C-alpha cells in the first residue's frame, strides 16, 4: 500500500484540497481578544463593538430571533468550513482519507478536550451527544436488584427514561426528589439530596445545570457527601460545558457527560464522556468492545463507522471558544439573561424561575406568566414575531425557556422584551 506521504503528494498534484487547521477567522478573533485583554469580563460583556465582531463570525437568518440555543446552537463559520473541508476530503477516498488520515486526528481532539475539562486524555471519550455519553454509564454501571438510584424530577427526560427502563429490566429502584424553582440556595439543594440518601442508594444522578430553568447545582458538595457513603455520582453536564467556566477538579466527579453542539458551538452530533481512570474497567460500553479494551476509554467509542469530520471540527470550536475567553463568554450570557429578565421581573404576573446569583445561573433561564399557557405563548412569539423560545410544561410547573448565545444582539433581546410587554398588556390573541 502506498505511504501516507506519497498519497498526500499525489493528492496535491491532482489539485485536491487537504484540510487546513488555521484560517483568517480565528486569527481575527485572536486579534479582537487581544484588544480587550486586561479588562474585567463584566465590562467586556457590555462592549457592543466587541460582540458585534463576534456576531459576524456566524452565518444566520437575522429575520429570525433564535432564543433556543439550549437545544442545539448554530456553529460559527470557522467550524462549518472546517467540517465541510473534512467531509470533502473524506469523500475523495474514504477508506484511506477518512480512516487512515483523518480518523487518527481524534487523538488531538481528545487532548484538547481533556485539557479544557482538566482531566487525563485517557479519561476522555468523544461521543455523539450527552444522551449517548450518560447512557453509557447508566446502562453500563453494575447494579443489582434492589439497588437504589437517586435523581430529581427535573432531570432530563431521556435520562429518567433510561433509569426507568433499567428499573423494569433489572429490578433496581429509581427515586426522584423535587425542589422548588428557584430554590432558596445551593446549600438547600445539596441538603435535599443528602436527606434523600438511604442505605440502598448506590448512584446519584444529577444535572450540573438543569435544562428546564438553568439552575446550577453544587456538584462538589453533592459528590463529597455521596463519596463519604460509597455512592457513585453521575453528572449530566449537557448544558454546562463551555456555558460557564469550571474544571473537573472543581466538581471532583467520577462520571460526566455533555453535548458539544450546544454551548461549545461544535458540529451537531458531538459530545464527550469523562470517566475517572479507576472506574473505566467496570463500566460496560453500550456497543460491544473486545476485552483488551476493558480499561481503555476508547471502548466507549466503538460504534462502527462514523464521520471523522464531525469530531475533528470540534478543534475549531474549541479554538473559537478559547479565543473569546470562557469568562468573557459567561459574563456576556449572564448580561443578556439579566437584561431581559430584570425588565420583565418588574411586571405583574411574571415570575423568573432562575436565580440572578451568578453562582447559580448563566445564560439559560426561564420565565412563568401567571395564567398564560407557555405553549400558546411560544406559538404566538413564533407565528407573529418569528421569535424562537422553548415552552416547558413540567408536572410541577410551566414556563418558557429563553437561551440566547454569543451571536445574539441587544436589539434582539430588547425586541423580545418589547413583545413580552405587549403580550402582558394585551394578552394573547384569541
């Protein structure tokens, strides 16, 4: 078989483009970031000249105000272009270009993600989303009949469905605890979890930040209290990673799953699973892996053929995220949240379900309007004003979730506020 060097030389001779790792977009972002170096993140959060340039990095339909970036977010142009290059290159001779040239580059992405999260690369598996990452642990962790899993009523529905399926199949017991929105404090959340622990509790499954109201949980406190009792903690970080800054050591957890197509702005269908090295061997992968991979984090990536382009382009998303700066990004997201929320919070019938305390919230937040159906409100915002939000009807409360991102303009946030004030004055059309 021809060597890699000979193959690349032949591709160049044939005029085939080989993916590059740098482009002008990231260079411009770095120059932009240097201009605000040394300024407090809260100050940069209100610098519209800075964010205007960040906004130009995206290809968007500005006739739509997209305030549902919590589900999936658009990627910046630099990520789109990288993925397109990788896909085009893969297609020239995929048995070679994808499997032998691009696929091994997953190791570079693994190292980048591990550095960002603060773990060993041998503890970082690249998955397709948070659900896949978390279900690997949920379905692979050894539990016996009668063992108890403790979670909350506000965990992500798919993760609750996974536990309840295991409950039916294996005879484990799933207990869901509730908490008020917003809660009195993070200490109250930790204490509620601790009080619910029983002699049969083997696993605690908790969100780092809830997808419903954006409540941030005190993960390290929960982990410390659980570990003292020999209880495993699985953390659902679907909405946390690259939303606000933290590292593994600040959480001290053993298992963490997240999506990267939300707040990291990576290609759609990317995520990661962190498993502490000492725990890897005992977790069975979702799809079978040979026994020689028992202690290898890569056993969780044994899913058959998949496009290398998706996971390789994560590197560009990381560069974009780091170029903005994690603290600046979080400060901007909190600024956007509090701009619309504090405006509406002054009005009758309005209840903001997300704390303003920056330790407990960031850009994802929810609002409830007394006497107003969130499904009808969301439909009105879309049908009449082309504003996308997320209606939430939970068994304990109803609300509307609002999630801007770094490309969201102040004009869009203020337009949302104008429309909401109008609805509160006039009501929904019948």
